[in-house]
């Protein structure tokens, strides 16, 4: 019954978190027992405690190994297809081209952050996970990511404010971010964000 549930709800190579499994009539202890049994039989692979996946074969006919990046993406950014987080801080600045620095620890803002700020390790890779100012949803994720970037721009960006403004304006246009959306969440951010908005002269989509 558990394996049928897993193959119906998960793709091969997709992380399966014990905390997300709910089957009526099965206790957590029972689910753990069957996960171990399926792993021993080779039908599942175990990434680490509480994290499993249905193995898929590589082009060489071997079981492909799940990466730390895939696990973190599914745990903190897109959980079961639901948007729950985004890259932030120095990681976001690098990805947007605001900085050439590649951070040693990727930074993520997520509804599933275990604390206000927590450094975690996944297979020896370091991540900094932060709680969002507002719960992240599919509808507001890009707006909150945009505001997080402005909040941290004084420390995370290498480019001057004019260049930063152009990059963030392009981001706002690409994701259809309006002034109305920005105003809805500004109160949840520190006052310095107004200074960042003024100095970058960032523009939004007209309502």
C-alpha cells in the first residue's frame, strides 16, 4: 500500500520526506518500518534520515544518486509542487548579476525554515535558511524575493545603484510586479528598504 502511494504521488528521483507522508490507518512508526523494508528490497533509496526517493537509472544502467541541491530545492523552495521559498541574500545577488561573488553557503528564504535564521548541512553542503517576512505563496513569491533583494542590496550587491536599479527593473517587468503589490508588503520590511528603492530608482509595471 505504501509503495503504491509513493509511485502515484512522486516521480522517480524526487525526494520523499517522511514528514509529508500521510496514509489513513498507518502510523508514523508503521510508515518508517515499511520505508526501511522497501529500501532493503531496493525499491527505494535512502538519502539520509527521513528522506527517501524512488531510484531512476542512469544512462549507464546504474541507480542515479540524489543530489543535495535537489533535496534542498524540494524541501525549502517547491514542496510537492507548492511554492514555499526562494533563493535570497548573496545567492540571489549572484544569480541576478548584482554580484560576481559565488557564496560558499547558498541562502534561501522559506516557510519551512526551522528557525529565524539557521545554518544547515545537507551531505556536507552548507545552506543558510531564513524565515520570510510574510508567508510565501505562488502569488507573492516573486514580489517578496524582489523586496528581499532590495533589503539586502547594500551588503550583497557589487554593482552601483544605477546598475542594480536596471537589473531589478528588468526583474520586476519580467514577473509583472506592480507598485500595488509592493505597497502591500512594504510594512513588513525595515525602513532602509525605502532608501534602496529611492537610490536604485527601480521601476514597476503600471497597474
